């Protein structure tokens, strides 16, 4: 990956030599979609400038990288906090995960030029955020430019591989059933060892962007770090307010019985507010929790759950590699048994660390079976493997109409016409509504002469 870093570095450092460009003229206090980058018309973004902005200001900028280029969806998570604290949001339409790096390199290059030429950015306070695969986009940008003031990373994987600057503040977050949950814990542990300013916040949920409340926490934490580092003026009233809110959140977590999360929050407060606010109350609370029997017990159960998850994922990788490499896939029941799907579903029903670990294992397995394996097998026409992957994924979750539709297509290509019709009917029952695809998809051609397909198709085309 070194050649990527060098290429990006050269692209980014060339910004300062560009000619003077007319600043953007856009409404303030509104999300403005579809803005075209001056340096590359193929790149577009959503822009938000807070309503209190005046022309003599330079403001912090948050670069937002969504793994599917959903610029508005991702930007909206940060909108309220950006309005409160006076941040500009620049959210790319073009970043991608699960693909080669070229789209991300083009997006980074264009947005970097944009904020250095057309947007009133405070160049000491340029931040980046990403979700899943685009956490790496944010960390690569930070590594190659050396000019990113902090990263808000959500549900990423292997991010520690790109963080080699111990001064880079990193706010990490993930859902408690996110299949990258352990990865974000490992990242936080790495940051602690390396000496980076860091905070980890876990929310309830699967592999998804953090909720707006956690996005706000991320921006507020960066405000505190900026005051500690001297890149923004110290505001004692704001410090006091944020400390009180932090303390209340930590006390609520402790009262709810989440002793590990509570201890972590109190310790993070002790670090974050050093030199800004007396944090002795947070230190005492952390000391008391960590001295208790319940804390030691929870540490053991959490460690055991992480071990259970690691073994489960290792077993899944082995079995899925066999499926990927097979000329003829093993029977679905055999694979389901070797993947322990039913056992994991039973364990996932428990309200425990192990139950959450089982949910993460199932979420990972579902994602691989319903997306990654078919993505690799379809171009090779391996429809038997594709159908098996979809069938196994539907044993875990049967509510996704796209998976049912894709199963119908793969069965049709295998000549399993009755089973294909059954899957297609399920797709429509679950909410599949892409009538244009239904009308044109060549994968369904083997079904088009059937009376039941014609009836089904006519009923769908007649819907509003």
C-alpha cells in the first residue's frame, strides 16, 4: 500500500500551488447536495455551513466518507452538532468500500483541494470520519497529509494498520452486535499503547453508522482535545458543561449495571479533562468500580466472550473457504451444522456477553453469505455456490427481499424453476419493489414463459 500513500501525498501537497479559486456561494444552515468539485467535475459532495457563519471566519471542517457514497445520510448524523459547535460538513458522494482504492483516492484528492481553495476551513482543525471500510480512508488521509486534527471512526476493521502518529486523536465507536466490535476494541487498545488521545463509545446495534447522539459526543470530544492542544480558544463554561454531561452519562451507565463500560468512561474522562477540569470525581468512581468483585467477574466474562467469538470466526472462515473452493457445494444442512448456525441462534438469545458475541458471529456470517461470497462467485457463473450461500444466509435472517430475489435468480439459472418462483414470491412478499429489474433481468429469463411468472409479473406492473 506504500505506493498509494506516496501517490496521495503528492496529490495532496500540490493543493497549495493551485491558483486562486472563487469561494463557494451557498445557503448557510442548509444541507446543499450535489456540489461539483472544482478540481475534478466527476466528484461531488454534500455541504453544510452552520447558520452562524460570517464571511470573516474560518471554521473546523469534518470530511465525511460513507462506504456507499450516501453523502446526505451520513452528513445528517453530524448536522445538529455541527450547527451547535460551528463546524462545516463536507460529505463525499463517491467514497466506496469493498472495491479498489481508486474511487477513494479520487474523492480524497478532490475534497482536499476543495477545502483548501473554496471552503472557509480552519486548516488546523480538519477532521475526518468514516464507517466500516471508509475508516481506513480517513486514517490513510491522516497518515499521508499529516494535517488531520482527529478521526471519528465507526465500525472499522484493521484501522490500527494505518495509525502511526501518536498525536492523532481518535474517537472510536461501534455497535455492540457489530461484527467489527472486537476490531474497534483492539484499535482502542493499540491507541492506548501508542499514546494517542483516544475514546471508545459502544452503542446498541449492529454494523451501522453511530446514532446522532454518539456523533455529537465525537464532535464534543474533539472540541475538548482542541482546547487541550491549543488549536481553539479555551471556553471554561463549555468545559464545565461537557464535563457535567460526561459525568452524568457515566453515572447512568454505572447505574444500569454496565460496570466495564462505566469504568472505561470514567477513565476516559480522567484523561480527556486533564488540564481542563478537576476530574478527581471521575477518578474516584473508576477506582471504586475497578476494585469491586463485579468488575473482576465482568472482565473474565468479557474475555471469555471474546475468545468464544474469535474461535467462532476462525471456524466460520475455515468452513466458508471450503465452500468458496468447492466445485460442488456440500449439502446446505451439512454446512449449516458445521457453521453451528442453530447453536449460535440459541446462544444469541441470551442476555449476556456470550449472547452478544454470538449475535456478532451471526451478523458476520450473514454478511459474508449474503454479500461477499456471492459477489466473488457470480462473475464466474458459480450459481450452485451462490444459491447455497443465499439459502444459508436466509436461515439466519429471512427478512431481506433482495436476498430472496437474488436466490430466485440463481435458482433460475440452475434450472430450478419451481424453487426460483417460490423465492421470487417470497421476495415480493418481503417488499421487493424494483419492477424495472423484474422486467429486464436476464437471470430470470428461464421463468418468463411460465404462466405463474406472467401472472406475478402482471400483478406487480399493475401496482402503483
